[in-house]
């Protein structure tokens, strides 16, 4: 007795018996070769050699920022940028005026050093693999002076200034 109410003529049973017959006639060596190729292409990128890729040695930039008298400049900002760098670096010098970029890809870098009341200094450094490049710089002090008010506005010109839709009588409340 068939477990299905429609007997052996049921469509699903026909397909199942054809599938079993075709699988029984297959060559097991061909199936093994297909399985081996599947494993090779799917699992090859996940081999331990691929996971433990050797990283190329990288270089770095280290330097000391000083003023004209040779005193270290603490708190100076150092920017390093390159076309090969993923993200531009922004560093701050320590109390001894020293900075280090850490590992960088080899290539040409533009370095900009800025500090308050000092002239900015831009220079270029070639970073080579396995080497530390020199980034020492001396900044020149500038005297920005005290801010001064050069001109005065007369009352007639103040009255002609636009008020952007506000009531000029309520300007004191803003």
C-alpha cells in the first residue's frame, strides 16, 4: 500500500523516483572532484596564510619643534598628509616639543606645523619603509600686536544699515 492517497502515479513521487534513479547512476569520482573544487575555491581565501598576511614594514616621521631661541614649543599642531594616506594626521607636540606620526605608508608627505603667535611652516618629507624621517623644525615668532579699532561709524551711516525685518526700536531687546 502506498502512503499517498493517489498511489504511485502521484506527480511528486514520480519526480522523486527519477531523482533517485539519476543519482544512483552518477559517477562518484566526478562528484568527489566537484566537491573538491568547491572546497578549493570557497575555502582557499580563508586559509591561515591569507589570514596572517605579512605587513610590509612602514616608515614614520619624528621631530622636535623649537622656537628661535631653541626652546621647545609644547602644544604646536603638526599635520601630515599624503596622497597615499587614508586619513590626514593631526598631532600635538608634547612638553618637550616632540611628536611622532607612528607607522606610515611609504611616500611623499606634506607636513604643516602651526603654533599660536608663530609663523606656520610647511615642508615635504619622503617616508621610506623601515626608516624614521626627520621632521625637526624651528618656528619664527611673530608679534600680532594688540587689536585696534581703526574706523568709527558715524550716526548717519548707522541709521542706513539694514535691519533684516526687525523693528529698529526693539533692537536693544535682541
